[in-house]
């Protein structure tokens, strides 16, 4: 009787062990491509401009923060690029840090004139980064129209 119980327990343990061995391998985590990250960054750039032009400073602050998160994602997920002169994190720090800080100050001060100048400096920094990564054919400009007709950029009343 005791032998039967031991055999049953051993069989159960062996069966459970074999079942655990047949697990499917874990799927790798999704990593967005640099192009996808940059497309979202371009969207944030446009929304930042539209919010600043409407003097919707809370929205401008939000979009600027989102823009920075996108650049951090680019640095994290794509630290190097085959044609870049420097690693992506270094390029972002070297080229984007000062224009972003200027924009943060302009938004915090609710200064439309400084916002426009700082936005243009940020846009030029984006283009300089594109040139440094051999993507100079991708030229970013100020938006000339609102591509988001389903969003109001005016400050809430």
C-alpha cells in the first residue's frame, strides 16, 4: 500500500515536471522602431506649436513633456544608428537639451514671443540631429495647418 502511494506521488511529480518543460517560450517584448518613435515625435512637435500659438500653456507643457519622452525612448531603444556621428543619447543631449530648456522657460513664463523663437531653435536642432544621423533629407518645419481637426488647441474656457 505504501509502495503504491509512493509510486503515485512520484508519477504525479514526474508528470507535473514534464508538463512544465513543454511551456512555450516567452514572446520578446515589443520594441518600437526608430521611425515609429520619430513619427510620434513629429506629432508632438506639431501639437506643441499649435498649443503655443493658441496660448494653451498647459497643453504646450504637456506636449513638450511628451516630446522629451519620445526622445528618451529613441535614446533607450535605439542608442546607436549605423550612420550617426555619435550615439543617439549623446546627439540628443548635445543638440536638443538647450532648445528644450528654452522652450520650458518660455512655456512656464507664458511668453509667446520667446515660445516662437525657442520653437524655431528646437526645430533647427531637430534638423541638425537629422543631418548628423544622415537623415538630412527629413526636414522638419513649423506646421502650416492643423492636422488634428478633432482636437481644440484653444485654452479651455
